[in-house]
C-alpha cells in the first residue's frame, strides 16, 4: 500500500498529514480528530467522524492525494 497525503479541498494546499493504510477497509481511522488548514487565507476545519479506511481510499486519487 502507498502513503496517502491529505490536502485541503478549498485551497488545495497540503495539510502536512499522511496515512499508510493497513488493508482493512472497515477500520475507523483518525476518529474524532480535528484537522485545521494552516494557511493564512483558508480558515477551514475538518472533524473526522466515522471515517473508515475504505472511504478514505475511495476519495484518494491515483497520485495518493486525498482532499478533505
């Protein structure tokens, strides 16, 4: 499995956060984690609730980028 890097959906900047999938699609990942975009222009905050590894892999494109 390859590493998944997270990016802000609004400003397309990196959230400087990555995840290596373990292979079980039903596993909850980063439950109740609050992720904030750190750029000056973007004030977006994402709280991950019931976010499974399978859903994360569906959102990931071929280059390993997942936009939250």
